[in-house]
C-alpha cells in the first residue's frame, strides 16, 4: 500500500491523499474528475469501478435523538437540535468512487465535492461503463446531475416521485403519496395524508 500511496502523493499532492483504516482515499476537484479518473485508470491500473455513491453532509455530526439507557430501556424521546459534537463541513454534497486495480490488487476511494446550489459533475460512464446505473441511483436519491450521461432517469423511485429521498432535508413522510383510484381506474398522486410520528430509537455511535 505504501508504494501506491507514494505514487498517488507524487501525482496528486500529499494533502489530497489520506490513509485510514487500511484504506487509501484521494480527494480531487470536481472540475478535474475526468482527467483524474483517466489517469487513475491508465497510469495506476484502476480498471474497475466497484461502486459510486453520493453523500449529503447537511447534518453531519449532529443528532436529534437522546439515547440514554435506563432501567426501563432506551429513551424514545426526540430532542430537536441536540448536538453531540459540532462538526462544520464546508461542502454539502460529495460524490464517492470506489476503484479496484485487479492486476495490482489495490483499492482506492476517490471523493469529490459538488456545489449545493448546482450539484452537477461530469459522468464517468465513458471511462467505466459500470458507472451507468450507479450515477442514475445518485441522481434519483440525491439529485446529483451527471453531465453527458446518456440516460439519466430515476432508477429506484417512480416517475411521479417528488424530490430526492436520501437528502437529509427530505421529509420523512415524503412529499406525495400514491394510490389506486377505482373511479378513475388508474394510479393517482396526492399530498401526503399522514403526520410524521417518529418514535423508534436508534443507536448513536460516539
């Protein structure tokens, strides 16, 4: 790993390469994503894209839950704006690429940030064909636009879905609900008719 790490540092700079938990991570500017990926594939032999995902850092480091254990079990109350640790994150959205070099047996995580007001980045489908559905998923769930993608449609939600459900500010009850109308003989969309009632505890790892 140290050999490939040193090579990445020489090419991309020491501040952009991080080693942690036995893995290497590389951060690149979103404007350089195509050139960086081409270089990683041709010069560093990362011929396989294992995965591509998006991350929303809107509430990173914050918690709205109180999860203290007591004689009666874990607390179930929801506490608004409770902060366990304040972590300021400069950018909201990131696109993360997980690469594999089959011949060298190396793995690499590549991260790049996109603007919140216009979350757009160039598609890497011409470099790794496997990015096709991964980019559609990131578009569907996070609203990241992939420039030059030939078929950027929703892939998990239906065509009438409003919003992007894995964004941290997406309402838990959604925006619209779908039901079958017997009189019309078709599926219709309506504003949600339920209220948010969150009462299930979760584990807060500190």
